[in-house]
């Protein structure tokens, strides 16, 4: 329906047929004794209050409209509600006592709404009600059954950015802009004496863009001669004064940091619009393009930060678009935010919206001079230009005049342009290509260096984080080396990290150790996160996990919602490096939820990669595929080399677990290769032990030996506590004869001093397998039992099952259920081979899975055929199915040799 609806005496509405239908449904439910809640949301000036007035007018029973009181003390809004409902002040006070008691607000309302007729309670501007009253209302609405309020209907209006409570069965309608016919009908009603001149009407309708509040405010400020077209309109007609009238209340209620950030986003769009051309300007109003990475670490006080940015996105005042862009869904809000900003932020943009700007008043010095094709505003009429009465005919460029000429944009101060670039970088860091974020943040640092050095320092650290996520060492150094404004522990962090990236480890240890030692006096969670990162670079994973856990506690205590995903990301990675997979999974799952809730898609990709690695430890192939796929889906287009390396590593470990050693080795080769086409520079050496074991199983001994030699050089640097033990394990796998036994024993000895029990169990498993293959089952049982106990304690079921199967192959008790369904004349090794072949594995895949040679597998398989009385492997699936059917009938539990677990923790 278009146009107006005209009740007999009620307020007129325009284009609100769907909303009135929803109100009619609520009224019918209340009249039928079923009650209910209807939420109405909209931007300022879109008619929430008018809809409530119309609903109260049309309701057949008793209707009450309650607005938010001016005084916002505890329970002030509930007092106003009961003052409206109660016949006397004393009755209102009694209802308030009931509402604050055990029965809650529902009991207080029920005490006043005692009649048999239906009641409609219109709650206006819920977002302005005090917190106590909002909580009481939500509890009343959520009460199961709502028995005491069956004949009460609640019509509740709130700003679009307000987070509504979850109420079962509640309906929500969102007010929108008017159609052309509806806006024209509203304009006619706003000018009851005389309709505006056609050019004036067209200009007003065009600039108001269907917004009823903006249209009404623009008409109210015009004089009769202006409406008649005898005098020119202000240019633009919808200027700062109009927008302040409509949006001023909303902006004034926001925190100062949020208002500044909204203005910064608007300035960023303004600057981008000036250089983007008409097509780009019309695509997304006030969009802020970007890249991706982790949440920032360092913005404080009045500086631009990702936290208020993500809060504004979560509240709906800003919208994150495809590719990480942040922009305004409501362009009027962007213009109002820019208009309300202080002069230093706006620079010379005040002239863009000044009422006299179209007449040459306070023209910016850089504005283009009038030309023959474009006469100066305010110059005398000519034969080629309409005069006086038709002077308000729309000019070809009046749409551009809404934001002003590009020359004024170029005149913005470096601080304003720097903050605009900072916002672009923050948006990119959360959900777009990370190297785009790096460039934007470096530009912001340069622009802010002179007038805002602390913000410039933050921008450089954020640029470093973006480059780190993108795996670009040179870009990391570029971000760290240019910040002369950095002081104190932040200077130590920058110098230490630069030294580590350039392999000057003595300098790195000295500087980073000071950062780690200084965390005890730090209360800012961002500084704690830097101290934890320094501990990780130094290889102290236990200290890193402790510091990151403290940063998480501080972030929660300070309600820094947007920082939580980053803190949980760092904590999950530190726990992963420490080999505590259960804790890593717990932190990663929570981090994934918070990252998705705040739109930080790049952090979510990293958490998916961590969860994929944890799943590969547990032997859950489907979870590995799901999480790794989700991580790579974002990591690829956004250039997240770190997340991509972790995800590919997890997939390779899962493939190794399925006996696909050749495929797993092929996947790992790029990850251990140096250079821009290899894996992430901080993870490459950590993947090498996994690659060596997989490559040996796949017969790629030469490549494994080369990788082990490079790993030996890195391990000698002392940047990873477990590196020397894992190097010994690599040498054991590559050695021959008793030299392997020596290196296995040396690896176990070195593990005893580094504190990573999981890696020690991995080495014990490999040692026990080596002993079993050399027909020394008695010697193999001790290492295998120790490995099994550690795996079970760590809930690493995939590894534990592999240890059990190896232990059964030695003839020892595994602690797990035996395959009682298989014929007793098959050895444990033959049972395992039979099941793997029945699932479709080739002899080579079985050999890779069980660390045997293909000839040994063939020998065992012939023995299986002979003892089962079959002739070929195609008969095995039916035989094994018969075993399982017999077990189900007997009520037994099948134990199948699980996948070989992944090779190493991060």
C-alpha cells in the first residue's frame, strides 16, 4: 500500500500497511487472551512514535503509551509505566513493590490490569529506558506461558541499533523509507496551505530520499517564499541543521569515542569518494574498504581502536560488507556524524554543508573557480540559466553538493586523513586482505606521525600484525623499523622482534626478555598480549600461555568485547604450542564464537585452523576436513598465510593417519620450503619433524634428510625448547641399525628436560614401533605403554588407539578392548591388516599405516587368506562384516585400529 492511511481522528501514516497488519495481529491475540509482544525498530525520524500513537488510537480496549522518562535512575521507567496504569499514586507504588519482588514486573502489571478487557501497552524508545526497567520487562516477556498477562499486548519501539531481548513468539517489524508516492503524500500534508512549487517539491523529495523525519524537518525550516520557489532553497536543502534535528539525539547519547569513530568513517568515505570517481561514489555510501588480520593491540584512550568499531558494527550503526568494508546503511547517519564532529576532525568540511555555501559564502580556497559551463553560485541570472522563480530547478551536480567538492576533501588535515586510513586498516585487519590492511595502516602511521604520535605507533604495530598474518617478513620489518615515536617496553618489543626476524638472537633475547619481565606491572590487556607474543618468540610456551590467559581475564573484566577474539586466538595458539590440546580447543571454540559475533572473520579463520590441528590429534578426520576447509576458505582470498599453513598441516596429518603417506608428504613439501611460495616463516621449522617422519614413510629419504639438516641449524639457535628432542627423533628415523636406537634414547632423554609430555609420548611411540619391527617385542612394550598412558591423559584418542594397536602387535595388554570378533587363530597384526584391506587400503597404504614394508604386508595377507579359507582380498569385506555382525549379536564392542595420529603439535 502506498500513500497515507487516514483514520477518523488518529495520526496519519504513510506506507505502513505491513506494520499496521502486525499491530492488528497483536491486538487480536490480546483480545483473544493470548497476549504477545511486537517489536518495532527503525532509525531516528522513521515514525516509531507515530506508529505507537496510531496503534493506541485504533485499539478497541484500554491502550497506554509510556515514553522513556527524562530522568534515567534505577526503575524510573517502570515507575512511569505504573504511573500511567495505576488509578492512584498509591496503587502505582504498590505495583512497583510487587514488580521488585519475587513475582517480577508481570505481577505488578497484573495487579493493575485486573479488568476483563484487553490492554495494549505501548512502550516507546525502549533503548532509552534504564537497565533495571529493561531487565524487568524482558523477564516478564520471557516468562513461560505468561499466565498473568494473557490479555496484555506489548507494542515496543526501539532504535534499530538496540539489541532486543530474545522473547519466544515475539514478532519484529522494521520501519523503512517511504515510497515515492508515500513521500509525496507526506509532503502534501506538511504543506496544508499551499503545495510547494514543483521544482521545490522535487528537490525536497530527492534529497530526503524517502526519509519521513528528514523530509518533515527540511520543510519546517523553509519559509513560505522558499516553498513557493520565489527564494532559493538552502543548498543542500537537507543540511547540517536538518540532520542535527533528526539524528542529534542519537549521536549525543553515544560515547564520545563512538561519535569520533563514526565521524572518522564518514571522513574516510568522503576522502575515498573524492578520488574514486562518480561510479565508485555511488556504489556504497561511506564505505571503508579493507583487508584482514587479528584484532589490534595498542590503541588506548581517545585513539581510534577496533573495539568501538566492532561495537558499532555489532549494534548495527555500521555494517561490515563483502571484503571487510565498513560503511553506513543509513547515509544520513554518516552525514550527521560528520556534521557533529569537532572542527579539528572535520577540517574544512564544515563549508561543505554550510547554508550559504551555494552562494559563494566562505568558499574553500581550493574550490574550483567558476567557468562558462558552471557559473558561480550566487552570480546573476543569465539567459542560459533560469532566474528567480525557476532558480530552484535541480542542477546537474546537486547530488555531489551533498558531500561537497573534492577540493575540500583534499584540504582535510593530515590527522583527519590519517585517522580515516586507520579506520580502513582496522576494518581490513578484521575481515579482508591482510596486505591491504598493512598498506593502509602504514599510510595512517605516516600521516599521524607529527600530530598524533601515539596513534601512529599503534598503527605501526597493527601493520606489523597484518604483515605477520600474511607471512611477509620484509613487510613486518618495514612496520617495525619506522617508528621513532615508540618508547619504553613498546620500543623493546619492536627492537626485539626486528632482531628475531633478522636472526640477531642475542639482541632479540635481551629486548624481548625485558618485555616479558615487564608484564607483571601491566594492566592493559593489549600490552599483556604483546608480552605473551614476546614469550612465544623466545620459545617459552608455558609463560606465553600464562600471560595470554591473564590478558583474557583483564579483557573480560573490562568488558572489551572486541578484544576477546584476539586474546582467545593468542591463548589457543600458545596452548597448542605447549602441547595442551584440550585447553587449546576450549579457547579456540570460544574465540571462534566471539570472532563470528563481532565480524572478525580473519580471527575466525585462525581459530578454525587451530581446531583442525586439535582434531588431527584426536583422529577426527571429518572435523579436520570441516575446520581446515573453513580456514582455507577465508585464508586464500585474504592472504592469511599463517592460518593457511596451520590448516594444510592439519590436513596432511589427517592424511598420514589414513595411511596416505605419499599424499601427506606432497602436501607438506610446500610448507617446509623457504621463500614466498612456502609456508609461514614462523611455522616452517615447526612442521619439519612432521615432514621428516611422513617423508621417510613415503620413501622420500633424501628430502627428509635435507630438511633435517636445516632443522638442526635452527634447533641450535635455542628458540624452541622441544627442538633438540625432536631433532634427535628425526635423526633416529633417518639412521640405520643401532644408531637409530641411540638417537631414540637420546630424544627421550632430551624430552625429559623440555616439559612437553605429548612430544615425549610421540617419541616413545616411534621408538616402540621401531623395536617391534626389529622383533624385540619385550623391549617395545615399555615405551609403548608409557606413550599410551600419556595419550589417554591428553585425550588424544587417535594417538592412543595407534599405541594400543602397536602394543597388541607385541603381544602385550593394551588396556583397550580386544577384537574378540576376529578368529582367535589370527594374530593381532593379521587382524589389523585384514580390517585395513577390507576398507580398501592397498598394500602400500597398509605398510605406511603400520610402519611395515609392503613385502611384510603381503606375507601377513597370505597368512590371513590361508587361515580364513579365502582366495583374494575382494572376499575380505564380507568376512569382516560377518565378524562385526557376530559382535553386535553378542553385545560386544568393536575396536578398530584407528588412524595414525598426526606427527607433532604446533
